C-alpha cells in the first residue's frame, strides 16, 4: 500500500510539474515579476518564509565547497540559453530584414501563380496595362510612378573565402525606381547611367562579396561591368546589385520581358481599388500585393525552419542540462543529508527544506540564464550574416538579440532549474531523519 501511494504521489508530482512548466512558459515578464514579488514578500514576511531563507542560507554557505558541481548547472544552462537565443536571434534578424522591405503604399505585380519574382514573367504590354490602372501616384510631369524590374542571379566570390562563390541578386531597374523605393540612398560614388554596363552595390552585398568596390570591374552575363556606387536601404535591397533595366535584360537575354512591376500608390487606401482593377482586367493574369506583405511572406518559410531548429536543439540541450542539474542536486542533498536531517530534527518542517533546495537550484539556473543571455548579446547582437532566401539569392541580415528573446531564455533557464531541483528537494524531505543522521 505504501508503495502504491508513493507511485501515485510521484505521478501527481510529475503531472503538477508539467502543468507548472506549461503555465510558466506562457507568462509574460510582468506576470513573472508579479509572482517574484509575491514570493519575496512571502519569504520576508512569513514564518515559513524565514525558515526557508534560513535553510537556504545554510545551503548557499556550502557552495564554495561544491563549486565544481554547482558550475555544472550554471555552465550547462548558460549553454542552453546561449544556443537557443542565438538561433532565435538569427530567425528574428532575417525576418525583420525582409519585413522592413517595402511599404503599404507601394504594390508589386507578378504573373499569376508566381510565388517570387524569379518565377514571374511579364511582357511590356502587361506593364502598359498595369500603368493605366487607377490608384497609381503620378510625378510632376503627370506620368505614373511605375517601375518595371528584372531580377537575375549571378555567382560572385565571397570576401571571406574567394575560392567559394555564392548567389547574388542583380536587379534591373528604370529611372522611376528611385521614387518607388525612396529609402534607397547612394552612400558612395554615383548612380548607374542608363544604357551603360554599370552597377551599384548594396552595402550588404559589398560587405559579403569580393570585387564590389567602386571602380572595380567584374564579368557578369558574359560582359564586363563596372561598379560605380554603393547604396544603402536598410532592408533586403542591401543584399542586391542594381543596374539599368534594359542593359541587364540584354546581357541576360531576357528580351523585353520583366519579372515584376512596382507601383507607387496615391495612398495605402488606394491598394484595394488598384488590385481590383488589375486582377479583373481580362488582358492580365497577375498576382498583386503590397510590397510589405510580399517581402514578409518571403521570410515565413526560412524563419519557421530556423525557429523549429532552435527549439529542437534547445529542447535536446535542455534535457541534458536537466539531468546535469538532477545529478548535481542529488549529490548536494546526499552530501548535506546529516545537515538537513538535523534541521528537521530541531523542528524545521518538510516545506522549508523542499523550498530551500529548489530555491538554491533556481538561483543557480537564473545565474546560468543571465550568463548565457549576456554572452549571446555581446557576441551576436548586430552580428552580420547571410543566408539563402526564398528567391534563391543570398540575403544579408543582422542577428537581433531582443529583450523578448533574452526573457524567453531566462524562462527556459528557470524551467530547467525547477525540473532539476524539484525531485532532489522531495528526496531531501522524504528521507527518514534516523537514516539521514547515520549517513556519512
């Protein structure tokens, strides 16, 4: 009967722990701070709290003698938090780069069924029909602000290893592109001239690829091109090379076709009327979205993969950290068996003993979480990396170690500490006093 009760008690403990971890994972920092304040008040203002603090102080005083085993918890949890936050920071940075591209008052038109620019083909007659649609803004001369664009992919050697080549996107644009993409600014050199084989490089592409300094020549599409400027857009365009539309089309044998048409709308509210007019025109078969929505959609697939990888790796490492914490705290409880038994013999109840062991583990876990988050922030926040985007070209972005990610990392650390400290704490409370006093 005793054994059955013990099994049922353990099952209830596991279920309660799982429910507690699930609830904890959903808490925001305000709710968690509120729980922390309640806990501190309980420790300071109640008799049981004072007893728990007393037992905890005794345990913490022995940490110098258990420095090696305690560091296993701290370093293990710091590793979990560091890897998890770094992978999620990579996903957030990539997503933010694409989501910051475009706006709600510009629209992109692709061929029907196309998921990205590289899959789309539009004719010049399509461009003329689109340019006549309602809702498009006009320049001072009364002409619609429409930018037909062509995207091709070329291989260039990487700066980090010239023997390795990677994809770079070359965008052919017309003169209206500067009004459609007003955030694109020349930071060095000048704009390309129409009709000439000249290119300007985004700051991200210039940092990643060799041979993109102003004045350098490179061979693309079987022709020699000259880099005449560097531009910055603070979005995905920083990873591209820009050139004259007709010249790029000629070099890559694209004839008079384009892949996308970007239009400047009179206002964000004009999008619905523009989309309705273009998609209902029998001469066209196209997909229409705002440029902000288009680039946000391009980030979804890879961002999801990166986050899943981060969570899977984090869970695997967290399991290892939990076992490390369990072994360490079981060893700590065994080493302090006489001390804990003496405290119970002089009147300390099981509650303060359990809470003191858990509190010690949570403090070590919090230290590990803070350490892992701090190291990740110092090493990776703002770190520039590149990856293959949904359009098969290399996208340069920066890791974003945000307060939200750091808080999530700390929550993981405390959850690991909770799981790793609970069972040793229960063992310390369940161990018969007479048995514990005989242990060496």
